[in-house]
């Protein structure tokens, strides 16, 4: 895994400028959505459904890119590729990596919100 930053603070600053008062709502929506996507990713892995696994990972990757979470997006890309290759043998490791990275993102974004963006 490359050493990309957990959060792209420049991207977040741009989002805050664009979203203004809606920024907090955007961040909270992302955090809630991310939890739902992780649950869906786990379900797809449990159901041994590589197509759904790839679809959820792809969608999650997009939201991570939009919010400025490049490392999390990279982990989602790995999961997406695995699903497209119909290889879920590493799904538990991938989901664990996604959950761990999301935990870091969640903490950093909450601190950002507490400090007024």
C-alpha cells in the first residue's frame, strides 16, 4: 500500500468552500453512507456474490474520492477489482483494511467537524 494520506485536506477545504453551511451535512451523510456500504460489502462477501461485491466497492470508492479519502478509495478499488475478477478469497482481509481505514477517516472527519471544518 502506498503512503497516501488518509484525508486530502485541500479537497476538503475546497468542498467546504463550495458547500458552505451544507458541509457538515455532507460529511455526516458520507459517514452514515460509508457504514451502510461496509455492511453491504460484508453481505456480498458472506453471500459469495462477486458482482455485488464489485458494485458496492465501486460505489464506495466514488464517494471516498469525492470526500477526499484517497487511501480508503484505494482499498475500495482493490475490492472492486477482486469482485470483477470473481475472486473473493481476500474479501475478509480487504473488508478489514477498509474498516480500519474508515475508522481513521471517521475520527479525523469528526475532529474536523468539531473544530468548525
